[in-house]
């Protein structure tokens, strides 16, 4: 194991932050797996999972079981970790720009398209290696203009050539679930099985430039752009990436983190990154994947006290009452407003606050039928 510190661009006199990463196995060995936690800095379950996973990776490394390379970044957002307002953590948006820390990553396919058109040949794996070199060189040339850009660049420098990418997040209150691109689902299915995901939400592209999709999207987007440019060369989907939502923000316990770390470690064994004489048996899928475009965001048309009648994980039918919004100041006939499911599916996430404003979010249901378009992720 090697511990590395990566300094970020200093935003002000006397201010300096550092990103820390751990490298296991032999640099350049395949498969390469990149795992990071708490890109949204107040989402701490993944950080604790990384703590327990690191112990297992250290033991495996000492035993010579690392076939591939594993990069672990336990605290992927030192900028957000330092942001607090009125004693509350504010790690989702950067104070200076109001940008979401998990949006606005550069379009890597567009960045290397011109160079790639003249360098592709008949061998698929040679083309993969070429694209990885081109992306690495482009990232080296990128001169970040801010602390936030320097964080984005460093995360991409560590991960751009990975075969598998796990970005560990959580929701406010939720059951365990994951998001990914459709092209990534087959290699990620074992992870969903091992984690016991209650919902799997897939999209061709969800929009907004999130970290994980810029890494996996590079391959199918570049392949399509090359075909459109008349380049007839094989370019496989060389990276599968996912955002794993480890339940809710308050579910930070050693028992849960150990179990999740064991599931991730089993996935690394299954993927061949760690040698094992007895690979873990894959349990059945708890759920079937559903389109992210079929996910309904429940909202309340009125303000009031939010009272849930069901909990995250409930299986709902369209028309079921999920929650009531109570306005204690209204006339009797308008005091209670039901919030109903408009699609059938699993209620996979709910808000933590129990006062909701008009138009405020209440929860999310994983519906099976697409009905949304455009950017599919929230702010």
C-alpha cells in the first residue's frame, strides 16, 4: 500500500487543502478499480465504508492477493468538508460558485475526439490504451483556474484509466440503491447483488456532467462520435462506473459499514482485482433495474408539517398515500393534504426535514416506465 497526498490549488493566502489517496497492488495492473467516498462531503457512510475496506485491502495486499490495482480515496472532497454554516455541514455545493461538487466535470470524449480520429486502429485493446493516454495527456495539460477545478482534475487523473469506478454517496433517508449508465449494467450487476440494492436506476445519460458518468460516458460517447466522423475502429466500453447510495446520511455505524465494505471487497474478488480461492456466491437480485427517467420525485403543492405514512423501502402502487402535509393554520377542510404516488415502484429515498414548503421535495419512487427527459438528476 502507498499513501499519496495531492495538493489542491490554494484559493487564498494561508489556505491550502490536500486530497489523500491510497494505492494497492501494482500500478498499471488490470483490472484497475477506483473507489471514492463523500464527494458530497456531508454524506459520511461511504467514508466509514472506506475505513473498513482499507483494512481488508491492506491485508490482501500484504498477502499478495492483489491481481489488479485499487485506488481508494476515502475523503474525496476536502473543500466541502471545511464548509459549515450555522454549525451545519454544507458539503454538496461549493460556497464560492454554488456549483454541485458532483456536476460540471469536463466532457472527456469531446476533449480527445480530434486526436482520437487519427490514432484509432483495428485492434480494440490498443485503441483503449490510446484513448487512456490521450485523456491522461489532456488532463495534464488542463490548468485549473480555481480550487474546485483542481479537485476535479485530480479526481479524474486518479480515475480516468480505471476499468471500474465506485463513487460512494448516500441520500438523506433511503434504502441502498445505485445509479449507473445503461452501458455499465452487466459488469455492475454483481455489485448490486452483493450490496442487496433495493433499487437500480439506469439511464443512457442522466445529464449535468456528474463524476461517474464522465468516466464511463467517455467510451460510448467517443465510439459514437468516431462512427459519425467516419472512423471505422473498434472501441469497447472500457469503464463501468456507478454512484452507490449507501442508505441515509444518519446511517453511519460500524455494523453497516463493515457489511458494505465486505460486499465491495467481494465485488473486487468477483471482478478479478483480488485473487480468491473461494469467490463470494452471488445472491439473487433484490430488485430489477428501472429507468432513471421513470423515477418520480414526489412534491407537496402546499406547505406544512410532513408526516410519512410509509417508510423508505415501501413498495407502492400508483395512488397510494405516501405522506400527509399538515397545515395547522388552515380551515378544517384544508388542514390535511395527502401526497400520493403517481407511479408504482419502490420508495427508495425520502427527505429528512419534516417541514415542507410549497413545491418542496418529499421522496422518490423507482417507477418502471420512462416519462421524464432532459437532465434527470436533482440539484
